[in-house]
C-alpha cells in the first residue's frame, strides 16, 4: 500500500498522522521542492491514512482556479480558497450618472462565520501564494489546517507568508517518476543559483542564446508553446504584439484570442457551478467579441483554459488596454446599463483583460503548462532572482525552452 511512497514521503505521512490524531496545535506546514511528490503525498495521507472524504470531512483548497483543477485532474475534488471561506451578499448602492440617480446592486464578500461542521481538516495547496492575513482568516474557523507549498517559489504578490519559512516537514528527495526529468534538475540549479549552460537536456529542456533566437525558428517555437513567460512588462507587451502579428490579428481582440484577466471581479463566475470567479490571472479565450468603441467597451463570450464550458454570461470589458489608452472609465468605476427601451436600469463594472500569449511569472504561478518558453529576465528581480527563475521553470510540465 505504501510501496509507491519514498522514505521521505513515508516519514511525512507518519508525522502528519500523529499531528492530526494526537496533537492540539492547529497548523501543520509541509513544504517540498518540485518533483518531491507533494500532491501524491497529500492524497495518500488525507484519503488513505486519515481516511477523510473530500467535500465531506476534508476540504482541499487552492488560491487559484487553475491550481484547483491541477488537484481535480489528479483525482481530488478541490475548490478555490475564496469559495470556501468567504460568502457573498448583494448590497444596494446608488450611483449618479449625468445628474440622474441609478440604483444597482453590488456583490460584497465577507468571511463566513462558520463552515460545514463535518469538515475536520482544510488542506491548502500552493500555500506559498497566500499571505499570512488570509491564512489567519482560515484559522478563525478553528479547524485543523494542513498548509502545503514550495518555499523556493516567489512570495505572495501582496503581503508576506511567514508560515512556509518554518515548515514542520520539508520533502527534499525527488520521487522516482521525476528522477530523470531534466526540468527538475534544471529547476534545482536555478533554485541554488548555479549557472545553466546552453544546450539540449534530454530533449525536454532547451537553453538557447537570445542573440540567435530569431527568424522562422523563433516564430515556430513561440507558436508551439502553450505558454510564454517573461519578467518585464516591456518584453511581455512586445511578445504579445509579435504573436498577434504571426496570427494575423487586427487592432482589437478577435474570436479565439488568448486573453488574461488582470482585475478581480468577484461578481462574475466562469463556470455554471459558481465555483470559480473571474479573477486576476485567469487565462482563456475570447469568442464572438463585439465592440462599442464610442464608449470604450467590448462584450464577449469567454472560456477559461481550465474549464470545458464557456462563462455562463456575456463578459463586458474595457477597451483601454487594447487601444493603447489609459484605463479611463467614462463614469468612474461603473458603466450605466439600459433596457431595450433606453431606460436606465442600473450599472455594471467592465472587466480588464490583456493579451495572454506571454504573461508574467507571477501570473503563471499556481499553473502548469505542457510546454513553456521562459525568457530569463531574472536579473530584474534582484534578491528574488533565483526564486523567479525556479518558479518560471517549474511551470513547464513536459517541455521547456529557456531563452537567455
């Protein structure tokens, strides 16, 4: 039963079991580098050793929808952290448009007073992305919490995470399935700040000189990558423009365009089951966009890349980023909404998107891609340069190209 676990994982399994069944402290922190089998261990210790049941006695949560689907694909039901610990309610607000008062409702979120009393354990995966403030919100429920993450990755964009700095157990041994994976060995060099030489590593990792990365070869490789990752806004904008030229796109997003959401909208869900909100970092495709260029608005169908179905509602979005203008909302945060007779019936908030062919490493965190191209701009991150490159490299699942 335990034969597939490494000695490292077995030790962690024993310690987590002891903590959960016999100790009173609320938090256990498990860390592990890429390739050490964190997800395999989590599944085993929670489902087999502790014999807890997902959505009944244990809640698996992640900071992003994409990270949740990584768990789901491994056979574990999961949802976003936000979905578990916060609840929504409608609040009436009045807005003034051109001297008129328009009534509308805004969705607000508050931490739940309690969660299902049957839940005995909350497992937070990808915990390195979550700040202490949010973790403290989880702890207020009084349920035991197993934090799991990679403390070599980038810290949270907002706030700090001190929990992973002092783990209860750190997985360090690479599992057998990953022992010959060049992506893991290259990631280890990045983590330790060691040089990564140009060359071909097992036909899985290719490290190329940026001075020779041009022409038809560049075009073919960029077009084949599931995701391109870089460090600076200048590079990101240039590569997105380059990709759109290769695809023959027009001035505004077209059907099939790859976009990334750049602003949280907790009022909109991207799935029928209302588990995943349209939040900063969600990547997907636009379909059948239409434009009201006078008011700087677009409307589209949107499908997140980790879901099979379209967002259940039409998504309004601001055109500012696509027309190279500033974000300039005509009525501040809201746009006025009219019925078919032209009568004001409320207001709505447009969403913000950018082209998503090339994204930042921070936006890619928590996701995995079959093939990834990483433009090594770790130099821009100073003391976090090793973390940046390690995080970028470990986004690739099967094939990685590093341009430096």
